[in-house]
C-alpha cells in the first residue's frame, strides 16, 4: 500500500474519533449546566467551558473571543462550527472527508457516503437550526453519525491493511482521549476528605462516565458504587469495555502486528514495542497501584507513550 494512502486512512479514522469525542464532551457538559444545581463554578470552570481545558484550546478561544469567563454559546459554536478552530467538529469532519476523498478506491462506497453526508449536513442550514432548537439532540445526532461511520468500516471492509490502518488511527486516538479526560478530572478522582463531599463526587463520577459512554456499562458491573478506584479500574484497566484504555491499546497493537506480519511475541517496529510494553503493564495493574504511584503521574506517562507511538507509526509507515 502507498504510504500516502495509509496515512490518509489513519488520519481519517483519527479525525472522526476526535470529532465524536468533542461532541460527547459538549453534550454532557451542556446537560450538566442545565440540570445540575450542585455544580460549584466558583472553584472550577463550568462544564462546557471546561472542555476548552481538556482539548487544550483555551488560548485560541480567548484570542478569538477575548479573555474572561467564556460564554457557553460562544464555546459551543467555537468547538462545533468554527472553521478557524482546527479542533472544532466541523474542521475535523472536513479534514476526515478530505482524507477519505483521496482514498475512495480503498474504502467502501458506504464509508465515503457517510463522511460526505455528515460534512454536507454540518455545512447546511439544517444543522444550524437543529443546534439552535436543541443542542442535546444535535450532539446526539453527531455522535450517532460518527459511530455509524465506525460501524460501516467494521461491517463493509475486508480485514486487510486498509482496515487495520483505520483501526490503528481509531484506537490510538481513543486511548489518548481517555487519558486526557482523566487528566483533566484527576483532581476529582481522589479519596473523600469529608463525608459531605459524597454527593459532589457522585455528580463528578457520573458525568465522567457519561463523557466516556461508560455510565450504563459501569453500573451493570458495579451497581451504584461510583467511586474513584472503580472508575479508574473501568476506564483504564478493563479488558472488555471498548472505550477503556487497555482495550484500545490492545486493539491498536493487534492491528499493527497484522500490518507488519509479526508474530505475537515479536515486534518489528518501535511502535509495536511501546504498545506491547504498555499492554503488558495494563494487564497486570490494579487501580490501587495507580493511585499509589500517583494518578496524574501515571496519566502523564500514558499520554507520553501514546504520543510516542503516534510519532513512531508516522516514521515507520508514512515518512517519505
């Protein structure tokens, strides 16, 4: 496969995964601001404004809209429709579509049609009207459109190099996203200082699980025991939940092995070695060990590894 085609596939998948993540962050943040009176916005940013911190684009927002407290509607539009912001949903869908256009001969017509339809929708008046009528319904539709894109990849493509480059992009992006969200919320994932803090921790824990589309699955496993160790165990170390870090790392490592043709106990690139080492560590870790090491320290190391893997994948397969 040409390195240009492989790179387009990889980034197309990453961009769609990233767009879905932003839509989910904004959807949960918007609902929290409307429905929850227990939020303490004096101590930390409002949920929608806090998305700027998770994505690392507060400075870009302030350059465009000025400093001070961020207006909710301005943040929503900046992260959804603003073409000048490379982290907006529209900008990422446009980038994914551009990558898809260059690889139409490699993907199915259904995959191309889905990303093209989503791009045209976001550029039309219907999206604006739906956003103004009900942001929650609008973001729910965006999430479904991105999930449908991933489902069409799984359901309409043979599991060859094309498929595996798309998988590497999706799951590497997902692992990094979960790590960044947990990094932003690390100060909330601490042992309770006072019994009266329990209701607030439940609010924070529930919103974090919803952001990661893990709330229902988590409750089926832990019932109503929403606590810091359980959340970290589920979002970082669970082997079966498709949005956990461990699941994403293992799927990414599997696809890289399929691309390189390496055996299970071998590696032919630095990216495979890094993922194999990380996968082994996550397999045998417990949440208590992560907290003993320091949650923020662990997450910083995890993010650094994900970034290194991305650089090594580029060097091994896309560098020309």
